């Protein structure tokens, strides 16, 4: 009984490691297409914020920190990176957040 089980396991392991795929009649086979076809041009959007928020330094805003909305004051904005530095009352250091996380009051 152990030999049959060992033989079946060995057979399964060898078939799993077989590098040549079995002929599968249901497999999609590539059609002969001319090599001169060109793919459709891919346009990549530039790094622009989805919704333009008109905030500036000194604005009172709300930002999400640890899942909770907290009041803050905008210190500076980097529109190219889509980030803003805000000052949260009660915290010693300024926090850098994504512009998408900012809600103007």
C-alpha cells in the first residue's frame, strides 16, 4: 500500500514539474496576424490632481489623520507633487499630506 501511494505521489510530482505543456484543444491559439500592425497609442495622464482645490497658505482646512478629520492650517503647498504641509494644533511638527486628503472649511 505504501509503495502504491509513493508511486502515485512521485508520478504526480513529475507530471507537475513537466516543462512541456500538454496539447489542450480548448487553449486559445494565436491567429496569424501581420507583423506590421501597430498598437494603439497609450496616453499617460500627467500628475495633476483629480479635483483642483484652490487652497493657499494660511487657509483653515480639515485633514484626515488616523481615520479622523482634524482641523489644520495650511503652511505650504507643492502643486507639482500634489502634497501640502499643514500645521495641526497640539502637534509639534508640521505634517505633509496629499492634497486629495484636504477639505477646505
